[in-house]
C-alpha cells in the first residue's frame, strides 16, 4: 500500500460549485487540511461540501482573509469529492492537503 502526500488547488472559485478534489478509483484519502482564501475586496460567503455533506455552510470570509475549514482529519473513499462554492464570482482560492493510500 503506497502513501502519497498531495496538495490539490483550485483558483477563482465562484457561484458555480467547483470540485476542488476527487478521490481516485481504488484509493482511500485522508484530508489533513483545507484552507480557502478570499481574493476579492469584499466579504464573501463560502460553503464546502465533502461527499455531499456540508463541512461548512455559508461561512463569511472577510476581504483579504482566509479560513481554515478543517479541524481534524476526514476519511474519503474512492470517488468522494470536495466541492466549494462562493456567493461572489471568481473570489476564492482553495488548497486541500491529502494523504492518498492506494
């Protein structure tokens, strides 16, 4: 069983849900960190779903600030997704830190 540390990034996330990470087939992943950063000059509202369940819903992120979304670890199974949405177009950058086990 191979263990691979990875970062998955997504830039310019906006009002259309954006898949920031998808677990590959025949893989289990451990999400060990996630940060969203507001890249615009106004407060935005961000939501994050993991495997179809809200990790955070409609959290405010002030202009020029970031939010560490994860407090602890989350196990993800093959084909699970991490999806981010903002209330403002092209306003959020995302980094997800993952340990993939194949």
